[in-house]
């Protein structure tokens, strides 16, 4: 579990402990809820939090934002593995967890609604994600280079930020940049539960098998996600990991 106590210097650089005592108690309540849930369901790895509760901008009306991680790596217990997948598909994990948060924290269904999500994760997901992203990114770069080569000046202009700008046309649609799956990116939000740490390490270790520039591309993708989910309007500047060295220093 993340050490987000006030005594931890690293914490101050990224997570801001709420100043309001009721919000502090709410955060502690999330911890206890996750611990109780893990006792009932050992395959629950973590609740990775983001949003106002981790950047000290929450109010008592704020939502709880986070991702509940379920480990679906095969254990060899076919009946147990099948039961876990059934609970994922039926919504049992997520619905029960939301109800537990509501009951313990005294929150409304809306406050633990659409922004409390579930992701499954496995050893295979983690071991192959970076390589898949790199292959997709290389293909994207080739497609974009070709797309840009079809650029044609239409002779028209339109208002832009810096005045009149020429209008260009291209053949086909602009290629979309690839992205890592949410179950990989959300691993790096604030970990409440502790179980996700082994997969963070496995993923960062997998980056060592890539070319340095490829590994940096992967890290920048995660950094952009963290900036979106943990950045924005907050009381202090967040020190988010964005480079390979950042991720190695924090998670290895």
C-alpha cells in the first residue's frame, strides 16, 4: 500500500493529504474497506485512486475516483479461476465494493458511481503490454508519415490562433496514435491495497528489453495519463513520473 502519510517526503511530491479531518477519515475509510474486501476476495489486488482525493482538492461532496484491480492470472484452481471470472462478468466485485464504500464512508450512490471502475489484470497482460504498444507505435509513425505526404494546399484560409491560416487537405483520415490499455496505466495511480506493486515492477522491468527511445515513449504515455488523472487544479505541483528513470527509481 502506498505510504501517503505526512511523514513520507516522497508523498509530498505527488499526493496531498487532505487538510480537512473528515476527508482524512474518508481516505482512511477507503483503506479499511479495501483491506476487508481483500480478506473476502484474495484476488483483489488494489484500489488505485486518482482525482480530487489524492490532490487535496476534494470536498465532502466529491466523488471517489479509482480502479479496482482483480488478478485473473490462472492459479491452477480451475473452479476458483472460473468463479472469479464469473464475479467479474456479473458485476459482483464492483457492485459489492461500491456498496461497501457507501456503507462505511456514508456516501451516496452517485459519489461512488461511474468513477469507481474495475479492471482485470494478469501476468500475461503486464509482460506483453509494452511490446504491443511499441509495435503499434511504429506502425502509427509509418501511417502518419504517409498521411502527411498527401498534404495538399487548398488555396483557402481560415481564422486561427495566429490569424489567417492556410487550409490543407489530406487523403484519408488522420491516423490515431496508439495507447496503452487502461489496466496498465491505472496501475500507477495511488495504490490502496498493495497487491498491484508486483505488476508495476514486472511492467517496468519489461521496459529494459526495449530500445531506450521506445521505453521512453511508453513512459510518456503513462505520464500523460497520470497528468490527466492526477494533475489539473491542485494546491501544489505534482511530481509525476514521466521518464524511464522516474519509473525505475520509484518502482524498482
